[in-house]
C-alpha cells in the first residue's frame, strides 16, 4: 500500500517568516493530496488540497506544490501568524480504493510572536 | 450542513466497562471512517465503510473492538471490555467516496475516551 512520510516533525518560526512542510509518497499512481490543520484539542480540518494534474495551488498565504516525478509534495505558509500554530498532516489518497487515505505523522508548527 | 456529528464528546469509564461511540456522517457521504489518535501512534485508521459495508477492518486492534453501520446516517464503535490502553481520541470522518472527483475527509469533533 501507500506510504507517506512527513518532515519535519516539529518546526518553529518567527512570526512573519515562512514555513515549509514536506511529504513524500510511494505509490506513483496516487493522484490526490489533501493537507489538514489540527489545532490543540480540535479536529483535523482540511486547509488545502492538490490533484495530480496541477503542480501548484495557492489560497492566500497557503500554497501546496506537487512534484510527481520525485513523488513529493510540500505545504508552504507565508507571513506566518501565531494562529498558524498547530499540527499539520499531509495525506495521500489510495489509488486502489479511491476512498482510503494514508496520513503523514504530522508536523507541530509553532509561530513565535 | 452540521458536519460529522460524534457523541459523546468525552467519556470516562472504568476498565472492563463497555464503551459505545456514535457517529452521524454528513448527509450524502457514502464513506465513513473511524480513526484513533494518540501522541505515541498518531492517527490510526481502525475501520472504514463504503455504502454501509465494512471494507477494511485491518486496523481494529483486537476482538474487543467492533463497529457497525446499520444505515447511511449512523455508525457505532464499541469497545468491550475497555482497557486503560484504549484511552485516546476517537475521530469519525466521512467523505463522498471514490468517483471522478476525489473527495477529502471531513472529521467530527472526536470523542476523548479515558479508561481508568
């Protein structure tokens, strides 16, 4: 099955700086990659996703890039704010089932005011 | 839409007791997932249903765990008997399932289970 690896496990940045979280996947047939943000004590919430027919997608301060050849995708947060502090999970959709997701182990992001 | 609804939000029980967690998926979603989250193991998929049918229960840790989905709008996860190591946050999630347009998971608020 699919294997998703996520780095780093923890990340601290100064407010206003950029943060980058990287994930790799193993199944070249995977074609859908969502990112989730989980604030302390709350549920994971979808923040952005990308499909394999595009290389980049942006939504205000958040962007995701996908390199199908290298089988990796990254989350970029610019102009970070304290409210961006959370755990971020990447995921890849299992191409065999079409509805099961494989999650990375999470990145705990701290934005220092 | 109210989103995925889970109950209870918190459950504290003694070892050996039966625990039942409940989930109502988003209307129209045909895939439902049960996850367990702990600091040590992160997000673990326990079981998922497609059109009310269990598809993959390989993540269910032991026979003490069972899950049902009697209809499209309700699912339960039962632990009997419960043990302290079952303490975790249990999330239910739903999605539109497979199709021409990939659908993300929508998570409920979770049930925080503490077994003493």
